[in-house]
């Protein structure tokens, strides 16, 4: 048991000694510049913080507002709902239109569907992910 531990430790030492070392910080803003040390990066960040050049957490650029926002207040929507209910324009829960159920089998093969999707993509008929009618 001890010999296995000793041999594994020796093997690890040989691998560590012969493996090329990789600097921890390789990405820089200037491709020709040498990597910045951790101490230098901390000093740069502290100087930028002291000069007020850093954006406080949560105060960066805001996400855009959704385009489907209502122009009515909550009270106006409630009043409209009550008026619709009195006029009989409301549909009871569970009584609205039913979503179509899948038929089970497709009339196209997988290869035909893939070819159709590629053709639709080339023609610009595809709707980008998250922008379909059901995502509002």
C-alpha cells in the first residue's frame, strides 16, 4: 500500500516537473501585451474605483422594456373587466377555445422536415427564438 502511494507521488512529481506551465491570466485587451498579474489587476481596479470610473452593481444599462406593455392603469383594467362581465363579453373559466391536439403522425419524414426547415431559413421565414406569437 505504501509503495503504491510513493510511486503515485513520484509519478505526479515527474508529470508536474515536465508539464509546461500556463499563465493564469492569458486574455488581455492588447493581443501583443504580456499577461497582467493579479496584483496589477487589483491595483488597476482599486485606482478605477477611487477615481469613480466603475459602475456600481445594478446600475449598468437597463434592459429594454417589453413592447407589449399596457397603456391602462390597473384600476382602468379592472373597470374594463367589470364592464365586459356585465355586457356578457367574458368567457367562463375552462369554456374558452381549446388548443389543437397533435394528431400523432406527421405526413413528412424527418429528412423532409429538415429540408423544409433549411429552405424556410434561407427564405427568411423563420421566427427568431423567443420572438414568436406565444411569447408575449
